[in-house]
């Protein structure tokens, strides 16, 4: 039996048509300044310091650098996906080394248990009492290496930690340190011994970044660094920012102004992913089974605020919302079987949605 014909969502016609109807960026600025120039300068200095450490450890991967900075400033978690050898773990450890906080690396395996992550109670035979031993998740930056190799039960143990910023051990609630950020990696090409992340777990990640191969010049730089000994972690201390600096950066993101027109734009985009919106995409329901949730709206706005701050602005423009649209939405769209069989990528759907919704 032949499959029914499948129509792809309409793709953008041209970059010029995408910008149709865009107003000047200044029209989205508030009447009064929400962030002082001094605070903006401090935020820029923090970003420069982290970027410098990242660049000393990772060659290229500009999108990855922007993703990690935006997620750190927004207080969210990141899922990194790529084939082996593209510096996922190196990037996570580079980010952690730029912060004077605690760092924990958890290697996920099928036999990893929830208690190995969140902690457990240990009986003390000397005094007949239980003592609580906190797990490695109680750190400022937590790297979950190959998260899809852990069982569903272990993956679910991270839900409370990622969403509520706390863990429950023996009926007691233990707050996680602030700031708290989870960086998880997964390999999409290996299926043996892996467990697909459920939608509830995926939705907890603010951004999902898909890494690509480096360009020839970047790969040449990797080889040069390897032969000169600069590819490994530096033996000398590197410049770093304090936890107070990170908390300051996150407070500044909270203060970034979002105009009502930008909020309506975000809502229209998310509703369009669900098959409705002011200008529905033709045939979208043939490709998308479940659109973005309200958490997707919050993520678009939060990442837009972070992107604006990283670019030295105290207000969000539609371009900030568009800048990281793939990372915010690609893991929040559940495609139909026909779309998967037809080779349609989430990025194609996202482009069609952003093309359909007019910019304010």
C-alpha cells in the first residue's frame, strides 16, 4: 500500500520577505531606562570574561558559545546533541571553569540509579541514626554526559531538580545551590543501550543545541592546538567570574524590557506551531502532532531577553526572538510519523512558522 502524499510546510521565500513589516528597533524600547549604563557595562564585562575562557578551550562553535551564554544568563538548562568528538563535554567543562562555583560531571549509564544523582541516606551504626549524603546534582554546574544512556527512572529523578531547583531525600527537601545549570549531552546516532528522552524531560531544557562539524580552518586550528599542547585544559588559573556575577547577570535579564507587541508576536508564533494562530501554516497538522507548550512561550521570551542583554541592549526586539528560534523550539515540536518518514526537520517547520507570522 502506498503512503498518502505528504506536503511540506511552505518555506520562507527570501530573507527580505522575512523582514517585511519590521519597525525600527528603537520603537520597542521603554520610555524610561530599565537598566543603567553602568549595569550594562558590568554585564558586558562578565560576558567577555566567560567568552574568553570558552574561546581558549573550544575552537569555533560560535552558536554553542552563544547558546551557553544565553542559557546561563536566563537561568535555564541546555541539551547538547551531536556525533562524537565535537567538544560537547569540553564546552561544558570550559563554561564551568569560567565560574568560581562547584562543578559535577555525571557519566550516565544504564545502571545509574536516581540515588547516584540526587543523594541518599546512610545509616550510622555508631549512633543508630541516618545521615544524608547529597548527590553530585547539588552543584552550580552539572554535566550529564550521554543522558540518553540512563534509564527512564533515573532521567525522571532530574525532573524535580531541573524544574523545582530542589531534591527530596528521605522525606526532606534540599534546595539546590544558586545559580544552578544542567548541561546534558546525547549522541543521536547510537541506539543500543539508550533510552529516548520523554517529552516532559525535553521540555525542561531551555535550549537544545545541535552541534555541527567545524570548518576546515577551525579543524586546522584544532590540530595546531593539539601539537602545541594548547588543546588540553590550561595548567595555569584562568580568569573567572563569581557566583555573584552570574546572579547579577540573571537579575539583569529579568529587568530587560519586553514590549507588549513583542509578547503578542511570541504568542502568535507559539499558537501557529499548534496549527492555529493569526495566519495558520497550510498542512502544518500533517507534520506536527504536538506544538510548543506555554513553556515554549516563556522560553522564547526569556531567551530573547538574554540575547538582548548579551548584545548590550535593555529591551527585546523581534530579532532577539528570532535569533535562537531553532534552539528554543526544535525539541518542543513533536512531529508526526509521516513527517519523520518524509525526512522533514523541525527547523523546516520553525522557518515556515516564522515566515507565516508577520513581525511587529
